[in-house]
C-alpha cells in the first residue's frame, strides 16, 4: 500500500509539473501577443502624421472640386478604404488607428463624417476586442467621443447607447472603474430622455476607482460624468442622489474654477430648495479657488433662495418668470418652476408644525392660492404622496377643515372634541378656584375687621 501511495503521489507531481509547463507556455504566448500588439500600436502611432496628411490632401482636393464631386468621392477617402480592407483581414488595431486619424482630419477641416465613416465607427466601438482596446485606449476613446458628438448633433443619441455600452465594457479594467466614455453614455441617456435606464446603469456600477492610464480618463470626463449623473437623477426626481452627485462635482480638487462646477452648483441650489426648502451647504473640503470664486456666478440663484425664504409664493413665481431667459440659457427653467411649485408644499409642512387644525379658506390665503379648490388639490396630492399626514373634513358651508396629524399619533375630529371638553373642564375648574379664592379673601377681611 505504501508503494501504491508513492506511485500516486509521483503521478500527481508529474501532472502538476505538466500543468505548470502549460501555464508558462500560455503566459509566454500571451506576453508575446501583447508585445506584438504594442509594437503594432507604436508603429501605427508613428505613422499617424503620414496617414492624416494623406487623408487631408484628399479632403482638400475634394473640397476644391466643389459640390459636384460630392457624389463621386463621398465614400472614397483613402483612410476609409483602408478601414474596409482592415475589416476584411480582421485587423482591429489598424482600424482603431485609421478611424482616429480620420477624426483628427475631419475636426481640423471642420467636415462632417459621411455614412460610411459613421457605420465603420459604430462597428469598431461595438466589436473591437478588449486586448486591442486597452492598448490603443486613447485612439479608441477619441472614436467614442466623436461618435457621441455626431449622434447628439443629429438627434440620434438613442442609437449611440448600445455601441457605447459595449465600448465601455471593452475599455474598463473592472466593473467599478470609471472610463472616459461613461460621460458620453450619460449625455446620450439625457438627450434621449431615457432617465430610467441611465439611473439603472449608474446604480449597477458604483464608481470606486479611476485609472487614467488604462481608460484615457481626464478631469473633464470625471466632472462631466458626475454632472450628467446628477441630471439623470433629477429626471427621475431622486433628489438626494442628484444632490450628492452635484456635490462631488463641486468638491473635486482643482487649481481653477470649472464651468462644470458652476453649473453643478446652480442645479444643486435648486435641488436643495426642492428637497429641503433651503440652500444646501457648500462642501467645506472643496478647493479654496472654488470656494472663493464661485459665488459671483450664482447671483440669480442666490436671489431665488432669498425669495424662497421670504415665504411669499407669488413673488418667487414672478421672479422665476422674470428670469426665464437666463434660466433657459442655463437649462434650469423647468427645475426653477419645480422649486416654485415645491415652495407651497414646504409652506404647508411649516403650517402643519404650527397648527393642529386650519380651515381650507385660511390655508388658501396663507398659500396665496386663487381658491379653496386649489389648496385642497395640493393637500390631497401631498397626502397621497406621503409628504404629510392630514385629514380633510367637509363642512355644511361647503368649505372644509384640515386636521394635521401629530407625530404622537393620528389626530381626528374626535380628538378635537375631546380637547374641547378638556378645555371646558379646565375653564370650569378655573372658575371654581377663582370663586374659592374670592370667598377666602372676603372671609379673611371679615375676620380681620372683627379683630
């Protein structure tokens, strides 16, 4: 039996040695492939100037030929022809470099891409192998950025979502790592008004890591991602999440004030008013340059905060309407209108803290509403949304009384009658005490006179 055990152990050792040899062989093959890909990438990078000059000369001659040559030469760019050839020979690395160089030429000459370029870019974003993408990540991301720019300009943002998702999965080292294409995807969700899908994407990928070297991420991509994510949550009315993402934008360390941080703070102020009825505090850990310079860009939004604090609903609405052009320019007019609508809700919440009962007539006057029906509709919506706990009792006069429920428990008309009875008993007891006190005073005075 000992001999059998020794033989089995020997066999296991031999199998392990074979497995280790196989692993070493695969690793060497993988490293050889990676080295060859990097060498190809370096060669193509060195040839980028030549490729761009070739394409540039073609486009310039095409422009010189005029509009009549458009139909004959539209799909005959040398780089696009080479891209088609690369696809036939399955050379994705070459395709990535060729499309990236073509983009640089189109940008320099302010030209729009034709349909062939559009389809080739979409193909490479959707199908480029991960190993190729991670080596040529900058060129690959430039394709994604340009493709998004074109789709947004042509109102085809919805068509860009699926290719960008595939591109991000090819680019990211792990699921929780932010890439430079994530901000483009968020922009497409917003332009396509697909806020629900955008929120699901954000929830499924909590960002815990950044790796600029592997994902071509820059500071502007990071700021844009969190800003657009905040806008997505605004579209979903997830105010807490929106405020948190805008706060991240404002607190990113920086050496100068970013316009993205300014826009994020504008939206953060409006969201804070909707959520909590006050301007959210600025992050104390934000960069000094942001803290000291951002206020001068927020004067109109500070005025909205002042109007909100003044408790005059009408003056806030008038100010928002008066500032329509400026708010529209910032893309915040709709959000400012929601602030004006939420002002009445916050006032109702404040009234609920101060009163146990209130007539609908008094409530409509305090809310500066045109009539009882508008105040009642607002209350019903707030009760159904769970924002307050209250009951409305209709009276014979056609008006009504609102009973706000206390934090101790439900409050209803029966409780009101009970309080009324208790008050009557207290008044009666007070009268008895007063009569008894008077009687004592008279008795004391009589006895003193007798003495």
